[in-house]
């Protein structure tokens, strides 16, 4: 299991990397979707009660990162996969 602060840190790291890339390509759908999911993850982690893991299945940036980014931006893909994992395994 992952602590909330660790999950928040990995999400913020992914957001920072994503923001950098969005400056160059703001309309890229994968970036837009990832930004939306990361933002929602931060909101949910800010609540005192975190939904059980099965209710966090709406997060799919890990799969999306592996499919769409792994070949040309492994650094961002890994950051998104880490954020996805940490959020889904936060206690």
C-alpha cells in the first residue's frame, strides 16, 4: 500500500512533466486526458475519506501511458504509470 503523501508526490511529479510537454502540444488528447485524471486524483486524495480501490477503477492513465507514450516518451509514461499505481494503492 501507498501513503497519501507518496501518491500526491507522484501525481504532482507527473503533472509537472505533463505541463512542460503541454506547452509544446496543448491539444494532444493523451495529455488532456492525463491532466484531467491527475487533477481528479488530487481532488480525491484531498478528501478525508478515500473510496475503496475498486471504486478507483476510473483511472486508466497507466494503460494509456503504456499504449500511447512508451515508445516516444518513456519518462512521462513511467511517471503516469507510477501515479496510476500509487493512487490505486493508496490506503
